């Protein structure tokens, strides 16, 4: 008798540490020790100071809407479930529909776009690739409820209007940024990227992972999914 199949996991969260890149002027990662193991003290306890936009993170509507919802009050459903990864490596400065259409048929409710050959985990990239607002509109029209990218923003670093953020505000999409997709092939996965329950924050770090879909629910007797499988939950 064989046991359940163990699904491969891709960790798509970059390391968070001193030197992790942040938007110029934002708060970098800092760590100090509030307590250290020593006679009379049995534990190490650290104090962290950082922007919630350091590393892989989810933006809340509060980030781009003064009346928007904080990250800890959002429904978690968009942050877990079937997901597609599409490569648009070296494309930009804006990711347009033509960069995605080779793999867009039957797209599930979550889409992550890889733009880097190797993500710059130790320095800020002022020339980061971002989503074209019209592309976000078309994705929403296909039923996509969450978009993600391996750069620090779905808008250009120089943008003062955040047009793609305004599209997701208007259409109610969720967003993940700063994902590490260097070693992830194009295809369909299960995404798990839950934000913390920060009830007053404009964003939250996430520990984002992808799981392969093969035999994800073996007890149901499902056939092995194809390269762009669809499942019943959103």
C-alpha cells in the first residue's frame, strides 16, 4: 500500500534581512536584540523594524486608497488556490497582453508573472517591469482575482499615479509583489501566500509558496491534471 503523494513545494519568498531592497525612502529591515541568552535569561528575543513592503508582500486597498481596507481585514480566499505562472522575462517596461497571451487560455483566478532571469534580492531596481493597466483590465475580465509579479511593484517605480494599482482598486483585485520566481517553470500550481492579520496596516509580508497540483487531492480519485488544469474552487 502506497502513501499519499508528497507535492513539490517552490518557496517564492526572497530572504528578508539587512540589505533587503526597499523603495527609496521606505523603512529598511532592521533587527535588534531585546534579550539575549545569558545567566538569568533563558531566551533570545528580537525586535524588528521594517516596512511591510519588504520582501514578498500583499498590498491592501489602504495602500492606494485613503478609505481602503487594511490588510488584516481582507478575505483570505484570493491568497490561496489554483494559480498560473507565466514568463515574460526581459519584457517591459510594461507587461502587455502580447507578453502573456501564449499561456493565457484557461487561466485560473490567480496569475503570477516572472519578469527577471534572476531577481535582484540585494539591491533596488529602479527600472523594474510593471503591469500595463490595460493588461490588468483584461485579466480581470477573464475572472482573475489576484495578480502577482517578481518586481517590487505592479506600477513603474517612477509612477506618481499608480495606474495599475487604481485598476485593482476599482475592480477589487488583490496583489502580491516581490515574489521570487527564478526557478519556477511556467504552468499551474496551488498558491499559498497568506498575509498577517495586521488590522491597521497597508500591506503585510507573506511567506509565499507554490505547490504542484499533481495528486493534490488523491482521495477524490482525480486524474492527474494537465499543464493548465482547472479546479472547482476559485
